[in-house]
C-alpha cells in the first residue's frame, strides 16, 4: 500500500514524539525510584542513629542508678555497720571502763574513717582536683598495684596540661572502666595506661596482654553497660575512640582528644 510523503513524515513525527514521551516517562520514573531509595536509606540511617542514641541514654541512666545503688550499699554495709559496732563498743566501754574496749572502739572508728575516705576517693579523687589527671592516674595505678598480682604501669610523655575538672574526671572514668574491664575479663598479666601530650592532642591508651575480644560482637550481645558508657563519655568530650583487640595480643584502646578545642 503506497503512502504519500506527507503521510510518512507525519507518521515519523508521531513515532518520534511517542519515543520521546516514553523516554521522558522512563527518566521521570527512574528519578522518582532513585530518590525514593535515597530517602529510604537516609531514613534507615536516621533510625539506626536514633536507636544508638537511645541505647546510650539508657546506658547512662542505668549506670547512674547502678552507681547510686553501689554507693548506698557501700554506705550501708561498711560505714553503717561500723558505726553500729562503735555504738556497741562505746556502751561496753562506758560500762566497763576497760582499756581493751577503748582500743577496740578506737580501731573500729579508724576503719570507719578510712572507709569514708575510700568511698569519697572513688567518687572523686582529691588528687584529680588538686594535681590533675596524670597525678590521679599514677595514684590509681599504685593503688591497684597494692591489691593485685597484675603489673600496672603508667607512662606519660610530653608536657601535661591542666585540664578542666569536668574533662579530667571524664577521662579518669574512662580509664577506670577500661582498666576494670581488663582486670575483670582479660586475664592479663600486664595493664598499661599511657598519656601522650602532643599539642593540641592528648592520646590516652589503655592496653592489656589478655585474651582480647570482638567489640562489635559484644555490643550486639547487649551485655554490660561499660562500653556504651565509654562511648557516651568520649562523645560528650568530643574525642575519638579506637579499639584494637586480638586473641594473641590482648586489647589496646586508644582515645584521641583535641584538648585545646574546649
Ligand atoms: N579488655 C578486655 N579483654 C577481654 N574482654 C573484654 C575486655 N573489655 C571488655 N571485654 C568484653 O566485652 C564485654 C562488654 O564490656 P562492658 O564493659 O560493656 O561490660 P561488662 O564489663 O561486662 O559490664 P559492666 O561494665 O556494665 O560492669 C565484657 O563482658 C567482656 O566480655
Ligand atoms: Mg565493664
């Protein structure tokens, strides 16, 4: 069947326009689907971030509660019990007037005083307040050494800066948790705490030669609060944390913080 040239041109124009239309629709559809995907992955990311924040908040609240419970138990079980014994001892002492009753009461009072000192030192070591982070960590190591077979060492390099008490106590708590983890879980023989001051950065490392662990796995298992609290504290400080742990070498946790930024 013969078609006139006008017909053929009109046919080609219609075909071309239809092709263009299909192409435009395909592009529009592609853009819509692509944007939807991006939006979805952004939403998923936000959801993950929100879950993490929620977990950190819960960990912070729970550990505050645990801390209160621990202090209450310390006060009740040690100070409370000792003061009750002193009261008894004083009754005996007044009744009998014997020197052994006086000596007993005096020794229980001494124990009570050192117990109160220990509780308050654990809460906020006065060395931290008066002499700064390095002195407090050195004292912390010495104290641990006295009651343990593990070798604790403290190494410091560079010129120390005096930090705000808020920041130094955050760093002190971080070290307390890391060392307590090394003692509780690693079976290490040697635990080293090191501070390296290199203006404007402070690098704090806690290292043990114990059994090592997988941080990601432990976090997924939802066990303790320690690791969440650590990250919480580091985040508040604006510091970065790096975990390096392997069965053969033990655990090395490194914190880097720009102390001149605060
Ligand atoms: N230095 C370490 N060596 C070996 N395993 C460790 C070390 N630090 C942590 N872990 C493992 O990671 C887990 C999680 O530590 P995390 O501090 O969060 O909890 P926890 O110490 O068990 O409890 P909490 O800190 O709440 O008292 C530990 O139970 C332990 O199995
Ligand atoms: Mg812990």
